[in-house]
C-alpha cells in the first residue's frame, strides 16, 4: 500500500471495495479511481492508442491523457473514462482497455517496434491505395490494433435529462479565483451560478498546503463554502463541466448527477445537460501542468509535478516509493515541498535552470531534497519507472525513482475563450498562451488568465467578480482579499530535452512523439492546423489539453519562428466529451418526439387498428379483422365497403384555421389561386395555394360559415407551415387587412363518413331542424348545427374518396362519442371503419393529388389544376407561375397509368422511358408518384408525372424501377379511374 | 426514457397517481383541470383601445398589457401576442363563455372557442420550480417571472402557454390537446425525482 | 442565439423560424416587368458580411413576424421589431436586448 498514514481529504472511516481487471482493491470515500489505484500500487493502468505502450496515471484532473478505463460492465459499460475523474464508489468495476490479451502482456505492443513506419502521416501514406481494400482490410485492422475502449452493446438503462438555468453571473471553476469571483458577485446580490467540474469546491487549494490568512487552506475553504451556501442568490453546481459557450450568453453544462454512484439514485438521471443563460461569465478554469518532452517520458510513474502534489496532499497517496521532480519552474518546487511535507519521500529536484531562486534552494535543503540545477532527464527505465538518467554538467547519473513529477510550466485552461474564434496570444515571460479576445460577456481570472500565483488568483477573481456583477447591474464593491504568502512563479521556457534516449512523447494519448513533429516539419506540414491533422497532435479524447503547447513549441524551434508566430490551434466545444444521451435528454425511444393521438385514438385501438406515424400524429392505417392475412386484404375490404355502402375515418389531423374579419374573402383570393370572395355562405370550395415561386404549397377545402367567417383546412403535413405563411401574408405583406386567424386544429374532431349510405347514417345523428337531404345540404355545402342531442357541429359535404361523403366536426371531447353514434347508426349498413391506406387507395382511384404529388416541385398546371387559377386577380405565386418553362409542353405533368398486363404490379418511384429506349437519364420522361391495387378495378393503378401528360393518353411507356427490379409496360390513361364525372358525389 | 413511464403508451394520458419516491408530502402536485372554458380573443385592427374600455366596463378587468394575465371573478385573460388573448372561464363551458365575451366585445374582436383544443394543467408544491427548470426554457425566477406573468414557449418540443396564477407559486399550462400525453410524460419524468402527485387524468 | 422579441422578451432562437432578408418587398404584380421584379424578389439576395435585417417568425411564442437586426459575422443581435407596421400596435415599441 502506498497510502500515507495521515492527511488527505479522504474519509478513512468509509472504505470502499473496487476491482480493476478483476482484482479486488480497497480505497476510501473521497478517492478517485486513479488515486485509489495508486494507493494500491497499481501503476500500469492502460495501453496507448497506437503503439500500445504501457501507461500510468499522468494527471489528477480532466486533462488526463493516459489513464482511460472502461468503467462499469454490461449495459452501463463506458469506455475511455478518465480514472482521474471517476469518483470511487462501493463495488466499482473498472477494466483496462486497448490491450490483448492482458494489460501486463500486450501482444500488440509490438507496434512500438515499428514506430519508424507508424509515425506521422502513417495512415495517409499507407492506406491510400488500393482504396478498395479499405473496408475489408485496413479499417478492421486499424480498429483492432488502434482503438480505445468498447462501447456497451445494450441500450443504456439510465435516464438523462435537460434543464435550463439563468443567472447574472456564471463563474466557471471553483478554485481560488472562482471562489472570490462568486463570493464578490454573490455578496452584491447578483444571481450567481458557480459551476465546478470537481466534487468539492476549492480547486488547487484542496491539493496545497500554502497558508491563507495564517491558517491551512482548509479553514479558508470551509468559510468560503459556508458563505456561498448561505447566500440564497448563489447556486453552487459541483460535478458540473461547462463544455461550450454559445451566442447570446448561452453556456452548455454537463452535470454528472449519478456518475459517482454505482447506479443513479431512484428517479434521478445519470447526467443532466444544462443550458445556462448568463448575463456575464467569469472563466476561472485554472491551468494545466504541462509535460516536458524527453525519451521515456511516458513510462508509468512519470506524472505531472502538480499531480504528484495532489495525490500526496488531497488523497494521501505516495505514487511511488521514491520521488524525483524534473522541472523548469518554481511552482514545481512548491509541489515537491508540499508532497514531501505530506509524507512522500522526495529525493531530488532536477531543474533545467542553472540557478534556481535561493528561497527554493533553502526549502529543498530544509527538506533534505537534493537539487540538481542545470540538469535534464534523458532516459527512464523499468517496466514501471524504477530509475531515471539525468544529464548534468558533470556527466550523466542514474537516480532511483518510482515516481517522476515533471513540469514544463503552466498552460492556462483557456479553451472556452476561443470558442468564438478568439485567438490566444503568447506571453513569452510566462511561456504560455493567454486569452486575448473572449466571447461577449466572458472575462477571465486567475491561472486561466496567466495569473498563476495564489495572490493573483484571489485578486483577479475578486476584480472580475466585481466587474461582472456591475455589468449585470449590481453595485458590487471589492472586499479585502485573503492573505497569502504565495509569490509569483518564475520559469525558464523549456520544452524538449535534446539527445534523450527512446521515444519522447508530446501527445501521450495519440502517441505523437517529438520525432513525428520533426517528420511533419520535414514534409512541409508546418502550419499548426496542418501539424495537428498530419500528426493527430491534440486530436485524441483529451484534445491535447496537456500536450499541444510542447508540440507547437517544438515546431517553432524547428521552423525558427517564435511560438507566438507559430500560434495555436483553436479549441472547439465540447471541453470534455459529452455523452449523446445527455444531449438527447428524455427524448429517446417512445419520447424521441411527441406523439399526437387523434380524438378517436382509443376507440380505434379497441377496434384493433394498426397505426401509422404521419408527422407527429398517430393515425389508424387499417383495421384488420380476424382471419385477414395481410394488409391488402383488409384495405380491399375497407374500400369495397365504402364504395358499396358506408365507411368512417377520423380526419381530425387536417390543419384547421379559423378566419374572421371583414377582409377574409379578399385575403383568401390573394393566397389561393382560385376565388373565395364569391363563395356563398354555407358553401365550401377546394383551393390550391402556391408559394411565391409559383409552385404548389398546399391544398384543401375552405368553407364560408358567415359573411366575415371562413374555416380553412390544410393537409396534415403542412398545417403549421400554412398557418405561418398566412401570418406572413397578414403581418408582412398586407398588414392593413382585417383578418384574424386562430388555429382550431385541436379544437375540432372531424369524422368523415363516405359511401352511398352515408346520408342515411348522418341523418340519424343530426338534431332537428338540421336538414341533410340533397337539397338541404348539397354537394360542397357547409352548415352549422347540432348532433347527438345538443352537441354543436359543423357538417361539410365533401369527399376525398369520390363517394357521397360528409365530414362532421364536433368539439374534440365529443369525437369519440360521435364516432360511436355514427357506428351505431351505420350498423344496419355494415358501416366499416377505414384507415389512411384505404383513403389513399380511393383517392388514387379518383385521381386526386396528395402528399406524393405536392412535392414542392410541382406547379398547379403540373398537377392538372391549372384551370382552377383565376385570371381576374393577383395571388401569391401567380407571376412566377407564368414563367415559360412551366408552360413547356414537354414538362412532366400529372396523369394516370395502368399495367398493360393487368396482372402486374406497379411501383411508386419507377421512372418512365419510351418503349425500347435504353435506361439513361436522357431518356427519362417522368416518374410514378403513387400506386395502389384498386379493389374497384381489380388491378394495379398509378398516378405520376409524364412528359406531355394528357396528350399521351392511350400511349404505352416503360415503367422502369431498377431498385426493386421492376420493368413493365404501362398504359397512359386519365387519372380519374373511378367515376371520373363525379356523379356519385352529387346523388 | 424514465423507467416509470416505460409501460404507459405514448398516446395515452399518464394515469393519475404518485410518481417518484414516497415522501411525507409530494414535492410537486400536478392537476389536469376540467370545468374550464377557453377561447381566443383576437382584437381587430385599431380596436385595442376600444376593447380595453369594453373589458373594463363590461367584464371589470383591465386588459393585460403584454404577456400577462388579468382576472375578474371567474374570468381570466392571458396575453398571448399583440392584440391576442386567451380567455379562460372557470366553472363554465365554451358556449356561455363565447356568449359573455361576445356580449362584451361585440364586433371589436374575433372569438374562437378553444375549450376542447387546450388542456390546462396546474402545478404547485415546494419543488415546482425545480421541476419546471427541466421543462421551461425561460427564466421563472420570482425576481423575473411573477404571479400574473405569462409566456408562450416550447416545452419538450411542445408549444405551450404558461402563466403564474399565484405567488405560492402556482403555475398553469395550456397545452394543445393532442400534445397532452407527451407533455405529461415530460412533466412526470421531470418531477418524479421530487415525488409528483398527478390528478385529473383518469386511471388509464 | 437569443432574440429579443418585442412581445415575449429574450428567447432562444430555437423558438423562431428564419425566413431571410427583410429589406426586399413584394413588387407590384401588375407592372410591365413584373416577372423580372418577382424573379429578383424570390431568388436574389445580397449576402452581406455585417449588419443584416432579417425576418424571423416567433413560431413557438407570440406568432409574430419580426425584423431582427443581426451581424452576420458575429451573430450579435442589436434589436428586433414587429414586421407589421408599428402603427398596427402602438402599445409595444422596439426593444433592445
Ligand atoms: Zn414573441
């Protein structure tokens, strides 16, 4: 065990059992999986992506490149989980990934012996040719050799949800600067959200022993946390990562609600995706301790110097028996001192600087730590680190070390500042990029702004908190800052040990070495964006948080340009990986999108209806009866029942719009191609609406209930679109018209009955004195009255099926009762409920256009409706519909088809070719849009668009459907297959 | 999807009952209200001032200005857009409501019955705002959205009208009839964490 | 993106649907070169980098058509007003975010 005997923020009273690769271990509450593994001397935790090199824990935070594991098992198995972010819980099961057959003995690690050929550009160079082998050979091979974890193969059993939050000031990060920003803005009365990706507030203060106000940092943290939780206007969100910044002060956040539990608490989601809208935001995301590049720097046991401090101080773990620190900066020394003071045996500090500050030297002496100034680590050895080789002025020396804390300096965590295209600027004194232009409303404080010392963090955090609160309209005042003896850190820029032994890694996760950067340079991929894509630097799941800086510094050395001129690639959201499930929230499976049942849904379900989704609606598609073997048999029965007696269908899904006002007639004349101002009260008319480009937008029937009151119907699919279009016309084009719209789609259930017996059925449900006789309610009549003993109703004598038919509208709550009443009244006639399939068959038999024809590419003339267009008025789309191409005789227009061999089946989507013509595009003459088996004619019939249209009635063409293997002769015919004169409608 | 809704058809109203952990008192109480009449009131051009006068004179209420509510007795008007209101009458049906409004406004406004087109769902209880934070994409903090405020917005892809009926707080939603099952699913999923009591939707 | 609806207040752009350039207006249909004018009205648009007046419909809110002033380079929205002539409803002036 490497657990220190005292200290740390772990709860030693709460031991937790867990397994890694099947072996059992113990940790404590407050551990991460990484700290618990280190405490159990598990130092080899994974294999690298490309070369399968053994890897250990590198960091103690969200930037972790190496320690990726599969967490949990079965349906909850989650690959690429950073062990440094996974909180330990009782029974946690983790598995190493990317190794075969075992972590300790991985056959594929042989890849590393071929690193000379697997280097930068390997994929591009190797798999270019022959391309045909890609699917069969290259991709499977690459996936097996170079992949990370395995996703679960079953559906995720947990739930996810979305939520919205609003605040004056969003503080991102709960370290020293974030705490001060939140406290300052909170005290001023601003609504503050403090989001922190860690479990407990404090950031680096949880890992440091630096005195604040002459006491351990814990005392300050306790006060700060208590004050924040006492402020009712401050909301602290732990385990919450702000992963994106969007327009208008919108921030994406992921709250890990149940990730620290074996299963989420009952009725709680695993994760919650927050959309936070903030007037102002302060980014206090700290900095990453970046590695130094030298041979063997990826060996398990090599970790960041700040991680060494964190494991020692926060988790009371010594990650190896003998620690050495290799750095170029003061901050690494204080990490070494804190680790030593916590109980880690730190034997030496190797600093590339010749003369480190005297105060540090004194600190090292006091702790009995040997100092090697002007030294560089040039090699490491051991399966897990056992020794390092250091080059000094005097030569080389080998030191025993199980852990090597490395630090090339701090890299501000400024990713969020560049999401709007802001380019960070290089600060040579800090050897770091610092934020320059930030997204609107976002300012930066603390280490993320390059203000690395604790005192600077406090000061800038408080200042930005004041500024943000003031911007949001609050009278904020600066408060006294906590006292700390911490001084600004100094460093000497240093990136890469020259002449070290073995592969020197820049990007651990994607196995990009210093040599790969040199190859990219040699081959001309020198711009940072090219360097990134050619070498895959920074393109792994960690997005190069710790590695990018050294990579571009090495490129800068090679090109001789400065680092500032070389520049950095821009970051994009998300900051850390976000599960798709979290983005979907509850919108999955049944709740993928809302389901809209019709008013008669329950009744139809009891009749055994099969339902079909039409947009969001669920409509009855057909009503199979016992003994019927397929849908065609059912639909045929339904059609025959309507044509011979009477049938019933729910048509409530049509869009219905109420129009009132003195100008409705004028208005309708402008939006329909035909005239409605002359429509008599009590009458309905079929109308066609164009878009302004002259193509058909929608069709439907509109009735006039009173002088200044019309009711429009639209197709189910276009209900919302037509409403929006009408509002556009009224608000933008003709704001002076007196027309008031109201959607009544949901208010009225509308039931259609059709068939020669439909009048007899209807007559039984209407209340006196409503007269539904042929004279009282003629074809296209529309009347208001009462049904079923007092229920108000609107009755329209319309037909889509071609039979005598009525649509009866009643308030939606009465829809089912009306249906039952009609079914009872129709029982003597064998009234038959039918669905959308039979309706579709009958409209094809009648040659009516529908959604398959209203494609947005067809004009009224194309659809055979050109004669409806009024020439006495202007209307939307009129001018553009007059373009010559629309009148071209060769344009494909609407027409009917039947198979020459009547036994053959037609297929929608088949293209028309002249008989004997080769099937090439030049010979294409149109396509079949709708087909049906006609029970009335006892053969297949079709509708479609054919060059020349009606002029070709009687001709034969070839219907060619290579997708489904159809290739038959069809005869061109009038689209009105059944009752073309419409006599049945008027009986 | 919440496990607790897995067995309930997406096309059916979520049955009344208690959802979530058993607590001494539910965190959220949701009730689908009946006995309400609804109608849209669309004021004709240039008639807003006149309608405001008529509302005061005949109905005893000050026409809401912007997305707010105004009530007098059993009648509430909710502003839904410029010159547009949703009228809600408690304890009556559509026809009498239209009659009353027609009597008050005459030809100055177009009236359309919506009593069957919208379901009204009321939310109350100590965790109401926490529940609504998962549903409503607007700021319902009491410093921003107060009793008498209203908003038309989108909840779980569903167009709704929300208004705060009481500072307690009590919120009400008008939801298009066919979207009510989906709305209740989202609501129950969001509120179950706090213990949600649902009434008025029948036993399923 | 958040759009300051003059009726509803600041709302997420998800509640709106976009149409485009608000500065074009429907030509008189009876003028001699109407077809040419309509061709321009229907199809031809400037693609400015910078200030743009555009039509948005608050579909999930007040169902009003708005003219929104947006900078196409930054998505910064400097204001929104009802597309309907302001006199139609004098009770709501233009609002700024
Ligand atoms: Zn609005």
